[in-house]
C-alpha cells in the first residue's frame, strides 16, 4: 500500500518589480495595481523640482512609492501625475 502526502503551498506577493526595456513597473500598494515607476532622479527631472522636494512629497503622503530590495526608492507615476507638482511639457 502506497501513502500519498499532499502539501498545500500558498504564495502571497507583496511587491512585484518588473524591469523592462526602458521602464520599471511595480506593484503600487496604494493604487492596487501594477504601474510604471520612476527613480527619484527621474521623477524630479520630469516635474522640474529637486529630489529633496520629491522626498518631501513622499513623506507627506502625496506620492506613492516602493523600496527595492537594494534600498532604492521608486515613485508611482500615477501619484506623480495626480500630484500638485507641475509636470514638464
């Protein structure tokens, strides 16, 4: 008589980071969706403010962000577009 053991494995994804050709995509917990992400330098260049201002907006809760396992901070494009920071045309 052969015994069969079944093991149930549940995988819960907390963060997803996909590195594409030119863009980074990640799971924004606040948006609840996979969105395009920008580095702090990219975000500050796009809206024409200092990187410190981007950090201030993150700290105040106006911008969504995620941290990579290496400690880099990525900003959610959706929240950047919705923010009061002016986008460069």
